[in-house]
């Protein structure tokens, strides 16, 4: 089960990136989508927009908390707050990665800060 959170806004994005984000249902900043069994197509779309989103493996406890606090009945698209404590930094060119891209297990900490 993977969670994808849009971090970057609309301004200055190429049209193909905007289209891919739209197909992933990530229309606004700080929107989260959870894929329980992602297909190869969904994985490819996430890989294409990896410089504009944060994603990683979400555990069951975090998913249940996300559904309880931010979800409506049966949804898998969540609107989150900006992270408490701020974003570590979106990118430090080569020095430090920040939150963009694959966060593996750290995505759970990021979601906890955004609830």
C-alpha cells in the first residue's frame, strides 16, 4: 500500500506533468492518495511525477488514522494540512533530498505531521 502526497503547486509545471497529476487525482497541493494494490501504470505515473510528490509505503496504523481523521466514507483521496514544523526542504540540489520523491517508511512520519 503506497501513499502519494502532492507537495509542489501548479505554477510552472509542464502540461504533461499536470495531466499525470490530474489522472492520479492530485489536483491541489497537500492532497494525498492511497493505492492499496498499485498497478504498473499507477507506479509508472508516480515515477514520472516523483519530483513534485512525496510517496512511500504506508503502514496500516497510519492509514486507519488517516481515514478516521481526514476521510469521508469510502474515500481514498485525502486533503491534508501543511506539515507541522515545516517541510525539511523541498530540494537541496545534490546535498540533501528533502521530502520529494520516495520516502519509503518516512512517509508515515510526514503524514502524522500533516493530520
